[in-house]
């Protein structure tokens, strides 16, 4: 396997886990706040899709797949954001009653990530894309960060799912 094949494998795992974890969840379970936490399962799944989508669109120069989902989610301007830095009230405002819709969006964002990864060569991963950090961020490091964030959040979904029953 080369580095891009490894990244593709890692990139597909959160969406696969999300499909299994969200299957059969009711609207009440999706939008519950276990332990009083502001991030529901719906918020977590939406956020995973948004963070993948927004960052891949920026890297690739292509439109976000969110454009095809915005109206179906009906979250208003808040839905256009990715969720970083949300206040508790904003996080609790992300209410989605349809696990299938969340999964479709996450899969579409993942598909865009995989297509982007498959178009890259090994040398592309070493390209510095952000000099505002020390050390500067390479394309490969950013891609690992995107995948790592998705994996961490899907772990939170798994935990919340276990509480939801």
C-alpha cells in the first residue's frame, strides 16, 4: 500500500462506523444530550460531515457537497458552519430527526474526500499548504488531521449510542 491508499482506508472507516451506529436510532435518541452534554449524536454526525466537507472543498477548490444537502437539513445559516466554537445554545440548535439523512451527507463528504485522495500523488502529500503554523502544515498532515477528527468524533457517537440504548 502507498500512503494515499492508507489514507483512503482510514478515511472510509468513520462513515462505515456511523452507518452501523446510527442504524435504527429514533429522532429522540439522535437529539438527546447524554450527561447534559451539548453535542448530541445528530450534532456529532453533522459535524463530522461538515468538517470533512469544508476542509476537502478548501483543499480541492471544489464546491462543498453541503450545497446539495443544505435545504434538506433546514438548519439555516448555522448549518453552513462546521460547529467549531459553537456556544452551547448553537450546538443544541442542530436538531436532525433523520439518521438516514445524516448518514447520506457523511457518506457524500467521505466520497469527496476519497476522490480527492485518489487524485493525489505521494509528492502532493509533502506540499506545504499552511505556513501560519510552526512547523508549517503539509497536505498530508492536514488530511491526517481531518481523518483523525472524524475518528475521534465517531468514537463519541459510539459512546453516546451506548447510553442511548
